[in-house]
C-alpha cells in the first residue's frame, strides 16, 4: 500500500519517532488506519465510535463501517471521553502507537488539558494526517469500497473545512498532507517511525 513519493510534510516537531513515547496518529478516515494496524507491529486501530456512542440494538451487530453515519440509531455515551482515555492508557501500557480517526471530537479529546494531564503532555507526540484538498474524491471512492453509507460520506465532505482549519492551526503537532495515491504508512515512515511487518 505504501508509496513514499510525494508525501508533503507541512510541519514537523523536533520529537523523534519512538515506541517509548506515547504516540497518537490522528488520520483522516480512509487514510489506511486499519491496514497499518493489521500489517505492522505495535499499532492499535483506535476507533472512537464505540466509546462516544451507544448504538441501538438493531444495528449493533453490523460491522463498524456499516454503522458509521447512522445517526438515527445511536445516542451519546455519557462516559465519553473518560472511557476513551482509559482505553488509550491501556494501549500505551502495551507499547502500542494509537491510530485514531482525525475527526473533531477525537482531536478535541486528545488536545484537551484533561488528557494531557493524564498522559503527561511532555511524553505525548501527536501526528495529524489529512488528504490534500484536490484528492477528496479518491477518499470518497475508498469509503464506498469499504461499505460506508452515503450519510457517512456526506458528513466527511461537510467536516472537511472544519478539519482543514484544525489541521492548519495545530502548530504544536506534527502534520502531514497526503498526495493522491498516498496512504497512512507513507506518512508514518516520513515521521521517522519504523514500520515492521507482522
């Protein structure tokens, strides 16, 4: 899946890529989070949907990609974001790098003073990964190929400007724009994190 040509680094901090540091990669949906977690050692696909929402029993049995975007069949989970933070700390204790979706509630959770106090802000490295503006159509095709519904795709399209603003203003974090044909493993390698195949 990897093709290291053309990954644009918008900003890079001086922190080295290290399995000893608590590293969180917030990657735009469709960038290849699941692929990385299933194919490389030391990565956890840290999806937020089952932490932030409580799904109706009628769709709880469906795969996550098919549940995404079904806003009428879910409600808020009152334990968010504390439940997500507790699970994150468990993954860090295993030595895993978290790969979570770059969506507004997840960014706000990990950017919060509450999380930084819990995890120790000096020990946390956050990397943001987004597609370039001109290749959102490629991501739409990825969503359809993996079975996401049109509601999910519309929400991603509607959220794009908000996330672009968050991305552009997040100068405290490492940031990477993916060019057409690029995937998350390209960005990870560019940030100096070793990729070891399972």
